C-alpha cells in the first residue's frame, strides 16, 4: 500500500507546498522546526484542510480539492501517535487498548495478541497509565493506534518527550514494527539518529517545500542533502552482519567494504544490522595508513565532492556496496587531489559509532 501526498496551503507569511509518495514501512519527515512537517501529517490526518491538494492511501482518496472530496477524520482509518501518549488515566492498559478495538465493527482475530506481543506490553495490561514509564506509555499509545486497524499510521515526534534511556527502550519496538508492517507510517522527528535507524524512506522539508525524497540510505548519503541534515549530524548508513563477539569486548561486523569493529553490540552472530557513521568521524587518506589506533580502515573510491560556502567539503565515497560521507576541509580535498574516481582509504574510529546509532540489533541480551 502506498500513500500519495500533494498539498498546498497558505498560512499567511508561510506557504506549504509539499508533494511526495510514501510506500509501506516508515517514511520520515525531517527538517528544522517550523519547516512544515507537522502541518503535513495534520493534513493527511484531516486536522488541517489544505487550500488545494490530493491525498490517497492505496486506492482510497482522502482528499481531492478539485473534486470536492474531503473524507472526515473519523473515516480516514488512521492511527495518530502524539509526543505524549494521551492515554485515558482512569482506564487500565487493557482498557485503553480495547478502546482502539471498540471503533471496529469486527476486529481481526488474533490482532490484540499480536500487537501486545510485538510491543512487549504483556506484563502491563492490568496497570494504569500512572504506573507506567514514559517509554511504556508510548508503546501502549502505539498499540492503541494499531488496534484501530489503520490503513495509515502517523507519529509526530513520539520520542521527543523521553530521556535517552526511554528512547533506547522503545526504539527496538518501533524498528520491529516498521519492518513488519505493510502500511505506510509517517514519522516526524528532529533526531537524525532515529531517522537513520527507522526510516525506509526519507523526505527532507525546508520552508514548507520538499527538497528531496527517496530511499533513506540514498538521501542520507547524498552530499547535497547535508545543508538540510546539518553538517554535525550528516552521515550515511551501511549494512553489515555480526561476524563474531571478540574476547576483548569488541564486536566484529562484516560489511561489503570490509570488516568493522565496534564496542560490544547486543546481537548474535548472523544478525543483520544497519550502522550509521557520521561524516565528521571519517578521515580520508590516499595511502593505507599504518601505526594508527583506529581499527576500521576501508578501501573506498570517491564518487562525489561538494564544496561548502565556508572552509569545509563533503566527500562521498563508495565502500563495497555502501556509500559513506566524509567531512573534511577544502584544503585537504585539494591537497589529496580528490575527485570522482580517485581511490583512497576511509579511517573510522571504533568509538565513533555509539550503540544508539546501530539499528537492527533488536532486544537481544548482551553476549
């Protein structure tokens, strides 16, 4: 199932003009505060009626201003998860979840058990919201939205109100949910680490306009995306398989470009992971360096170079089947004579890749 969005709206001093398509899985809307991300999902939800536009989920048209079609909110068959769980405080977790099911004439058999298991909330069913942590409340809120049997799931910064420990608690569940769903999920976040870990598709929005939309890995590794992503948070992702847990506390990953060693990851050999590597944590060398403390050295080929307005440059390099970004100075790029086609080596620090930047590990115990 696919979501198609094409909307324009004049807020007076700010104009929203956005068009993109979101396939099944997680589509992240990313941009600075005030760029229009929440306005987009509110339009999809029916909470904002655009001046003009067209919104379709699968074969259902939710909005077509030219034909005068605007499906009411309660008939759009969507689930909406806000920054705060917004659970009913006087009801138990089970009763909050049942509220979602009560909106259906005939709930799908086994759906309740499946959602509860996916989100890991079996032990919470008889508790009241006041006895839950922030991460537990958000998992219950997501479960309630799913039990409405939506054709579309909207999440507006669902982790923004949580501390880092609670975010780490809930991220594996969101990851599992995104990988297992056949419906579109729109996910708004200011955290690039969340977006890189969860999103299949990425939509970059700036000043109400879509600057780039496409597969997340391609958008993240595009040097032209860096001005929107931010030079400090810009980075690319690569796919790897857990090869071994070494005795000295490091985990070896096998990527297409070569082996990588990271601080111990809670994953078993054979698990497939997605690792995000920040551009500022990549050093380039024309020759293979020796005598360094850095363990991760990959042979790469320069594929693109973007010079910034200041002294910096972003270099895109190919590492096997994956693409990485390196943030260096223009002077270094000139000294190294970097241009597309030049072979060199990318040096990555093991400690530069935090476990929060590693996706796909699930909730396995530490080895």
